[in-house]
């Protein structure tokens, strides 16, 4: 089974790379058990992710793509360090304003803004993760008023800067895609002292290692 593991930054999956002997990175392919695993560091954000995925998947096809990284949580029951699997992801800013209303891409005929993860058998550790609704943004939220408006409009549980672009790229390439996220912070007014990035990365990579070991 050929698997593409995609992360925005190497730091987010570096413990996994070291655990499985990718020390000579950017050597990007290795056999792990029954899987042939390729690594793609896409860069941060939707544009970088879509470009990197399009370029890479034009050259090689995969049985599965996994997007792994950290995320912010809107949901008070989903805390820093928690692991989630994304069931659906929205290109939240793709649309138009009409006064105080927001019209999504589907409503005005621009295309799709909502994308779904593939159903996945054979990875019990993945299916045990909490299922969440995600939004993908160009601007991470840090203003109480805009956060409240955003939650009322989309009812998201987490936000990232790449997820929906990853799902879009998988759909275009005909590759089943799933997304695993570890929570690094609560979405609130920007406060780096409350961020737990190292804790999130540790838990994310422990989960990835267990996923492939299983």
C-alpha cells in the first residue's frame, strides 16, 4: 500500500521521521511494515499545500494520503494535546459578502467549499480518534468578535491553514485522503503563552507511530 504523508512543516512530524529512520531527510520514501510511505512537506497555507500536492501527485499515484499537523480548537471540550480526525473541512473564506450575510461558493456558483475525508478501514487507531468539523483559513483567528461571528456562521470545532486544500487536492488527484490533527491551542485572542505546540506535536507523532505499527 502506497501512502503519502503530508505535513505543512517538518517540525510537525519530525519525531515520526526520526523514529522510522528518515534521518537523512529529505530522503522522502521508506518501507514501514506493509506500507511504502512517502513524505511531502508542503509548506504552510492553502496555496503552498495545493501547489505541492498538485506537483507531487502528478508524478506518482497513491492508495492513501494522510495530512497530519497541529490545529486550533473552537470547542471547549477539545483541549490542547487532544487528537482529532477531520470528517469534513470548509474553505471558509471562499465566497462573497452580501451586507452582513456570507454566501458560500456553492450558493453563488463558484464551485465547492466543503470537502470530506475518505472512509477508512484497516486503521483502527484512526477510527478511534474524535471526529470533528474543521475550517481552513488564511488568517488564524485572534479577535473575540470575529471568533464569535465565525462560530455562529460555520459551527466549526477546529481550524487549520491547509486541511481543505489538502482534501481538494486529493479529490482532484483521485486519491483517498484523511486528516489527523493535534490541538495546540484554543482559538482565542492571540496568546502564545497558552499554546502547547510541543505537547501537541508529541501526541500527534505518538499517534502516527501507533497508526503505522498497527
